[in-house]
C-alpha cells in the first residue's frame, strides 16, 4: 500500500488526485474499520490510518475525509484555541484542503472563499503574489504548504498580511525537514525536478525553510506565535489522533 500511494502522489497530477482520490479511499476505508485511531475532522475511527507521502509515512491519511497529521492538529488547535468555530467570519483559504471545505463553508457560508492558482476545488483562481482582494478584507487566512512552492515567498507573505484585517489571524504551515537549517535555503539556478527534490525535499519545491521561517513572517508584519500546541496535549490523545510530534502551528496575527 505504501508503494502504491507513493507512486500515485509522485506521478499523478495534483488536480486529478484532488478530484478523484477521495472516492477511491472511501472504498479502502471499509478495510480499515476499527477503533484504534480517530480523525477529529470527520469523527470516524479506524484500526489505523493509511500511509501517505512520496516517502510514505505510516498511519497518516484518514481514508474517509483525507485529513493528514497536520490537518488534524490544525483542526484541534482551531477548535480549542480560537473562535473559528464559534461565529461566522470572513475566511480566505488558499490551496484548500478537501477535508476542511464542506465544514468551513457550512459555518462561514458566503464569507468562506477558497482560492488557488490551479486547484479544481477552489472558487477563485489567483496568484498569491498579487491577490484580487481588498486590504483588510478577511478575519482569517489559511495558506498551508504553499509558500515553499511560490517564486517570491516574501511578496506572498506581504499579500496575505495586506488582505488580513487588524486583529485577524493566519495559519501558514510549511513542510519541515529535520534537522532544520539555521536559514532558509533557496537557489533559483536549481530548476530540474530531480535537483529540486535533492535540494528542497520535493520536486516542485523552490526552497527549504529553516529556523528563520518565523523571522520571515515577522518581516512581513505579523506577530508570530510558533505554537507548540501538541506539547499541551496528553500523549494518549496525540496517539489517538495520530498527530505530528514535531510540527508547531505557525499562528500569525495582524
């Protein structure tokens, strides 16, 4: 199963995976029935989660809603540490994850805007370097595992800051490759897929973030809380939800 999933992730275009993979995985979910792990996003339990990743991680992907470890962590953080589920907000969700879309839209209704440069799941097509929104338009912005792909991440950060209202927050997750570098590594001369995978961890990445990621966000104007929420949680709960032990939540306030 690990090799099969890794093959599809590596060679099937992302937009087709987004359109069709959830139907296939719902069938697989029948064979994973159990109660050892629970997805807090969809509230379904299984004997284990599916493997996922180009180098597949065990116990990672919920076969019902397609949440990964980072999505389950973000869900719990939003539920317990913010007002996101308590009232209707203006929300911009860049590169929307399928596990969140229906629930977020049900809560925030027409105020919930999904956007992406190519995703068939998104309502608005946009370039994150120059977004077609007014200044101070949104209460919340999500932009997860995007900034490592874009040409100019600092410009994208400034754009996210621009469209966020004062007092609003953004969650801006990125992949973390341990041991972390002291400074972010990027080299525009590296253009081939094979060289990018070797240098940046994935063939479509253009940088590998280091410990200075929070400093880059602060330079855009954000007050950054590199929140180690998982350290507040009981170990049993971390295992039950199969959460990432080594990923902080980058909670950024304007």
